[in-house]
C-alpha cells in the first residue's frame, strides 16, 4: 500500500503554480518590451510594424487567457468561489461529527 502525503503534494503543486505565475509575468514584460522596441524602429515599414504589433496583441491575449485558467484552477484547488471559499477542514470536522453521532445512535440500538 502506498501512502501519499497530501501536504507535500499540495506544496509541490503550489510551487508549480507560483512558478507558472512568475513566468507569465516575465512573458508579459518581454512582450511589452517587444512592443516598445517595434514602435521605436524607424527602419521597419509600417506594414511590418502593424504585423508585429498584431502578433504582440495575439500573444498577450493568449498569456492573459492562460493566466485566467491558472487563477480558475487555483480557485478550484482552494475551494474558492467568487469572493467566498470553502473551509474544507471545517467541512471534514462537521462530517466527522455527524458520522460519530450516527455511529453512537447505531450502537445504542
């Protein structure tokens, strides 16, 4: 039988999510730098600049979509729903209390 330590798994998952968020921020900064670089270029034609900036917009949208997916995943992992979060520890405690009550009632018969 394999015993899995959930706290270690959650810790690793949290580290991976934090790393992904950091990479998204770096990508956004790189894209911003690219946009500024393209705007300052005088040797590129207007058509080429428009093409580069269109690619920039598309890449930025993809990054924002992926960040949104990451945030949604993080909310699902923590049980957050909007501005509310589920306290799983409290839920486990309540389920345990109710099961104990049912066991006591069953033993009494």
